[in-house]
C-alpha cells in the first residue's frame, strides 16, 4: 500500500492507516492519532475558501474566492490554497525561507503576512505537478477529488457519544458535531 490524499491534495496518508482490508474507511478510533487528527481537520476544511483568495477578497466578497483544493502545514496552522495560489506559497516556502516555519504553528501566519504585503511568485514560477497514479486502484474514497471519505468521517463523529469524541483527543471546534 502507498500514500494517498483524501479530500484535498497536500496531506498524504498511509493507506493502511486510513482504509481497512476491504478498502473502506477505518473507524476513527482505529487510526493513529496524527492521522485521525488530520482526517478530522480535513472535514472542516472541505469547501472552505482558499486562504490567499480570502486575504484578497475578504468576507464581504467571499463569492470571488476559489475553494481550497490543496493543504500545507500542520492541522490548525495549515494553509489552504486553490490551484491559482499554490505557486505563491511554494515560491515563498522554497525560495524565501518559508521552510523555516515547516512543522510550526506559525507557518500560516507567516505566509499570510508575506502575501498581504504583496508577496507573489514571479510569473511562470511553477507549482507542483500533482500526479494521480492508478486512481482506479485506490481504496473506496481515496480519490482526492471526491469527499466520500470525509462524509464517512463526519458520519462517524455524528454517531459518537461525547465521551467517545473526547477520547479521540482531536480538536472538533470547527465541526458541527
């Protein structure tokens, strides 16, 4: 088994941590803590606007924002981007020292500050080429363009008692559970 993105590109998961032998999503309590934390966080990020678009247009003109399709960083300090702004983030990260903030809780804040100050990738600066290899061979719900896995996570969370959700030790403040 390999690595897969779920719902959004960027965060990658070991298939065996997320899917059972039948290709169905595992119960949250069966997943390693870091995987569980990221999967639950993904459910709150799906459908949210690109951070860079939001910085440009704000809440008052939110309909101008592209939905985020790519996530970088750590949960609760992540950068959510659309394809149009991924190159800006990668340029800042690779060329201007953004990697200094990798794994930290300030990655998003530092990128946002640079972007708000007018920082942009030079014309022609390429993003990543996201390649889907053998998408038909992925377990059910592992297609990063679909949200069935995230829907399953939300269903599991809805069905859990409060004590069970607390035992998962993940931040659910952004979710409607």
